[in-house]
């Protein structure tokens, strides 16, 4: 049984002009201990997905259809109190900007102790010990002294480590990391990604990694989900999706990433831009920009087909299979 | 590759550039506490040159001073020391009336597409501003024609001219910024992380556009970036900066295939491996320290795997090692033997 | 090009109009304000009597109660004051004066505040220190005190006859000089923010003169919030004017504002002639309340966090 099972989830935004569908019938799952990457460009809906899972959807957004199951039970319709308990204890979260994720008025030690005591049954002294352990585990040098430091006294990389410590404090089964390294320098990025990977392996936590950076996915994720305009277009093992992309969008995406070893004169580009929420085309959302577009793509939204080790939502892929 | 004597023939020549910012506490506080003046050396003795029609990429992480260098080159900051010559003229001349012609030849593209266009101006006015400022066009008709040409060059339509910036996406705004930069027919463009805020597929469009423009108009680029993969695509030559100092400078191939400075090597190691070759990577050590107290020796020494005693005492000068200029006491072509040679007395 | 009908249709359908329509309280406030402005504007035609024409006053008609009470007369709908002035007409003209003085003072305040704030934030350094120092000093005095000071100085400096004629101007000047500081501070803060944005830097790179950059690029982007402040400020400007007039320092008795009327009525409140105090008072309260409610709505509408 999958640890996290998202089934046919749709998220809509009510505004006076009507309803906007930000997530349209998406399904994904994460097994215990695996790292799932959710990749997509801005506006694709990946952050919204993680927000929906952890129950932090901001009004006027709401779950309009589908279910989210965690460890076999439904969590999308839990009352606020129960969701609060779930959050932190079983699902931890790391967000993009470590500066705003930490309260500037309290020392990092205080924040850690507060989180630990909220979820684990420890007295203050034991909680303190555990807090220092966590700081050491996340690679903060001089953890015992840094315990008393305030967020503004730490660098960006250090702060993100503290946020990670907060996320794993109660040994959650699932860690949601939303663009955890985007705001950091490239050398720090590498350190943090390595840390996440190690922690995940050591504690057996699954990780849902949301990012726009394929490189990060390649480094850390076991499987990857590619999103476009609120829909999932391709899912598969990381190596497969990166080396053998099948959906035209994924192919275009992989080709437009400049590579260190690349000698191309011109980067292959996908013309046009991702549609905004209110103007998603009928049928397949990608069809206006697709090089393999067929007549059917304009009318019907593609179903998901298996192709090799991946699942792809594309009529062209089905056609190829039929031909083969 | 250039030599120190060769500066005159290059489109852009910068030597000994330095910019210090006064970060002292307020005067009254200093008086009462007896605290010393504090100076932050954002740019600390940087030299480079760019050949006409080529791209020099300035690479480094946050705090290395590359954005400050960009601003110094377009005249937004005044250099504390050093000389900047663009097309043979000192950059200081742009402040004078006589220097207006040079101003037209230098333009800049900024990182944040959401802040680089005035939210209250229509696109037409934004693009026309440089032309009007330098009186390059006369009359409504000519302005319309010229602006329409520019907007077409960057791949947008004339219908977009009457709209406001908030009606466009990040990539489109960056195109508009480029159109504005091209309005005075410049020869030298300083690009400060022009694609860092854009999605990968949009980035590809913008980079292709910039490359096409360079080819068609013979533009010279100074391209600032922290993304080495992007740099490998656009640059002809690369200069690596660390905490205000330049640490390595070479043509693109040398930098990527045979990096000599430990920091460059670390940066390259840190780039995620899309090939997924499964190669084991070493995580970089430590973090960039705050630069209010410049060290006497090499700035990178606290994080360097190969550092020896000399590195903490003596600041390394840029010296030539084969095809590269590198500021490191230990760098040698046979890098792996470096520590051995150092202990033997280099 | 759109026809007028289409334009009105678009306005009605816009986000702003929708939000306005959604809140009954705000709509009521808007209605009250519009009514007040209409009445004030049409005062010369609506008022049955002329309160400022001293010659037309009939002393024998003084202190008459409102028309529906014993002893009242139909032509003096809300009664008369101690000089035989029709309270209703006086209210109409008084509202007119209060509104005019309020709006013009705020406009003048805004002009002074925005200019000083813009220059202060843009130039920084000593100029900034000087202007903000001035602002800080002025902030330590209550605005009424400052208004009184300016008004008092004007009185002694100018001849009495002259003063009566330009009392409008003196009051307006007093209120605007006491109110510019808030605008200056807000605009200065916004200017500091906008100054460092890339579009301003782009203008510098192009070679536009710094002064021109300040006026054409920065100014349009810092005035937005200020308009919301101004709406709220109208209420307090009307209040200050009323206070000044109440204290006898503002508008002269020959052209009474709502404040003057309230002042006059105050003397008679406890001797039984309550109407001279109550009706102008109610109108003043309604006016200021309406302006404040509208200002609140405007501020909430523009607050991006609440959207």
C-alpha cells in the first residue's frame, strides 16, 4: 500500500467570474522511503499539489474533487485539529525561503524545542538534547552554541538546515520539500540536496520534492512526475524520464535545458508559453505548442498510457504503440 | 587570449577595478563607541577585457561582486579605483555632454523582469524612451516605425505596444527589456542574470534570441550568471569571481575542461549531473563568509581542500598558467601533482 | 473607441465597482456623501433663506424651534438661531464651506507632502535629514495647535477687514500645513523602495537626468497609496476646520461653517434651544463618518493581502 495516494485530485479557485481549475484530475503515489520529484514550470501547479497534500491550501482555493490518502486513510477532509496533528508528526515540510520559514523573534533552539515538544512526548531537557542532536545531524557546525542563535545570525544555507531539522524533528513518514534549494547558491544547493538524500535514507522517510530544476531531480529523485498547466503529463523512474522522455512537453523541456557538456549552437526551444489558468485550451493543454499534434488532441484530453517504464498522457504515444 | 599590453584593441578593457562601500555604523554611534570605519570591498582589484562581438561570462555565487561589476561598467556606480575603458574611452565620460554618444553604445538588461519595466508606463513609451532621450528619432511617425521594428525583433507584436507590463509573462517582459536596450543601437550589452528568473523553456527562447542578436548586430556581451550550464552555452570566455576578487579567467573550453582554481572546480562539481552518470560527487565545503573583513591571504582559503600555510598569509596574484589566468599559489597544469610540488618548494 | 454606454458598462462591471456594490455599509456611506455634496453644491438654489446676508435677517424671528414643534414656522424648517438665521439654510451653506475647505486643504497638503517626501527620499543625505527633521519636529505638536498658531499669526498680521475676506484661505493654509507630514513620510518610504528598482536603474543607464527620472518614473509609482490616505484625511480636515471655527478662530460668523454653527448652538444647548446645536452636529458626524467608511473600503480594496 502506498504511503501517499493522491486520486483524481482537482483544486479550483472561486472568483466572482467563475471557477478556475488550477489542478485538473491528477493522480500520483509515493511509496514509503522513496523520493518522488514533481517537476514543472511556474504555473504548472506543483506547489499547489504539495499545499493540497499537507492541507495548507489558501482560500479561495479548495479541493473540488478527488481524494488524498495517507497511510490508507483520507486526509483531505480532516478537521483542522487532526490535520494539525498530522502535520509535523507524520508529514514534515520544507519550503523555499528559509528566512521567512523561521520566526525571527525566537532562537532556533527555542523553535526546535517547541516543535519537538508539540509532537513528541518529551520534557524540556530531553527536548533540548534532541534539538542539538538534530542540529548536528543536519550538519550545523558548533550545534551546541548555535542552539541559541537567531535566524538572522545564520547564513541562508544554515537556515535551510535548521528548517530541515524542524521538518524531521518528529521523524515524519513523509517530507514535503517545496523548492528547498532555489534560493540558495549552487554550492550550498549541492550540500543541501545531499543532506536531504542522506536523511531520507537514514530515517526511512519518503520525500515529495517539488522543483522546477531537472538537475535537482536527477540528483535526488527515484521517480518523477512532470506537470503542465495543472495536469500530469508524464510519470516514471527518473532515469527513464530524463534519458527517454516520451511526452512532447518533456522532450521539449529536456532539450531546452543547457548542459555543461553540450555543444549545441542553438538550444531547442518550445515556442509559446504555458497557458494561464483562465485560458487552458480544450483537449490536451499542450496542443498549441506541440510538434506532434493530431486532430484528436484538440478535442479530447488524452488518457494515460504505459510506454516502457513510464506513464504518459498523450495521444501520440498511444498511436506509436498501436503502430508498434 | 589577451595580454596585459593588449588592452587597447579590445572593445571593453577593465583594469584594477575596485569598489568599496562604506558600511560603517552611523557617525554618532562610531563616535560614542569608538568603533572604526568599516569598508566592504565589493569588488577588489578585478581586471578583464572583452573582444568585440564576443561574450565574456562573469560567474560566481552571491556576494562575489559580479552584479557590482555590471553596474560599474554601465556607470551606475563610481569605481573607487581602477580604469574602465569601453571602445577606447574611459567610462567616466558618460556623465558629460560629450559622452552622450558613448552612453548610447552601452546598455543593460536586468535580472528581475517584474521590476525592470515601469508598471505605469505603456510598452510603447518604455521602448521609445531611450530613443527620445538621445533624440534619435523625430516625429510620431518615425517613433512608431522604429518601435514597431524593435518589438518585432524580439518576437512580440505591435498590438502589444499599447499594453502595460503586468499583462505580460516574465519571458515576454524580458523581451521588452531587450527591445528597450536595443533602441539606441548599442554595441555593448551588460546582461545581469537575464534568465535566472525565468522558466527553463522560456530561458531557452531568450538565450537563443540573444545569440541571434549578437550574430546579426555584432553585439559584445558581458553576461553575468551563477548558472554554469547557461554560461557554457553563451560564453566565449569566462571569468570566475569569488568574494570580490577574480580567481580564474580563460576561454570557455579551458574553464570547463581543465579548471585550475579550486573554487572553479568546486563550482563545476556542484552542478547537478543530468547525465546521471552515477559519478560520486564531493559536496563542497563550508559557505561564503561575510566580506566585511577581507582576509590577508586568499579569500577562498577557508574552504579550500588544498590550502597550505602560504594561502592564509599571502594573497595570490593572477598569473598565467597555459591558457588560463588563475589566482592561486598552487595551481599548475598537472593539478594532481600540485601539493607535491608545493611541498618541494614552487 | 468605446461608446459612453460601453464605458459605463465596463466601469459597473469592474472589480472596484463590484467590491463597492458588495458592501452595503460602504454603499450607504457613498450615498450619504453624494447627497451631502449635492445639497451643498445646490445650496444657493435649495436654501429658502440666505444666512450670510445680515441685512435679510429678521431679529424677531430668532430662536424659533423647528417647524413641527410648538411655535415653529414652516419657512424656518429646522428653526432659527439667536440672530434669526434659518438653521436649515445655514446647514446647507455650512456643509458647502466645510467640504470645500476640507477637500482643498487635503489637496494642498498632498501637494506639499508628496513633493517634499519625493525629494527627501530620492536625494537622501542631508536634504533627507533636514526635511525629515522638520517633519519630526512638527509631528510633536498636535495639528490643532499648529493650525491655531498659523491662524493666530494671520489674524494679527493682517487687518481685520482683510482677514474676513480671506479667512477661507487662512483656514485652508492652516490645515494643510499641519497635515503634510503624513504624506511626506509615506511617499518618502515608497520612494526609497522604488528608487532601487531596476526600471529606475534602467532609466539612469539610458542617461535620463536624475530629476527627470524622479518625476517621470518614481512619482507615478508612489502616489497610489497616498490617495487612500487623502480620503481618510478629508474627514480629519473637516474636523479640524470645525474645531477651529468652534473655537472662534476659523470661519467668521458672517459665513458660518458647520463648526461655527455648533459653536453658536453650544451656548444655547442647556437653555433649551437644542436645535441650533443638534442638527449641524448630526450633519457633521454623518459627513465625517461617510468619508471615513469610504476611506476604509478604499484602503481594504487596495490591500493586496486581503485579495
